[in-house]
């Protein structure tokens, strides 16, 4: 799966595709953010900074066929 197909099938924007793993009928897509800066979701200020924590998270994606999908 490519960045383009993730955009068109899952609506994922602002991330770059790295790899896919398949375990027990579930597909896991590994992505990383391409954002250089973000605005504050509370006040809308552009005076923010990104902190890279190195943590991963699983986001449940839309099913395609019978396979479960997670993006993280």
C-alpha cells in the first residue's frame, strides 16, 4: 500500500507510508508525520512547536473486505 492509496482509501493526510505488517488477519501500516508545524487545537495559535516523543499509537482504520487495519 502506498501513501496515495492510504489517502484515497482511508483519508489519511500529512503522513508518509513506511511499511506494512500482517499478523493474524490484521494489517498494520507504519506511517510517520510530514508536518513541520501545527496550529494549537484549542486557541488556533501558530506559535507552537513539535515535540518528538518516539511513541507509537494504533489508529483503527476502515475495513477493506474482511481484513482489519490499523495505522500507527
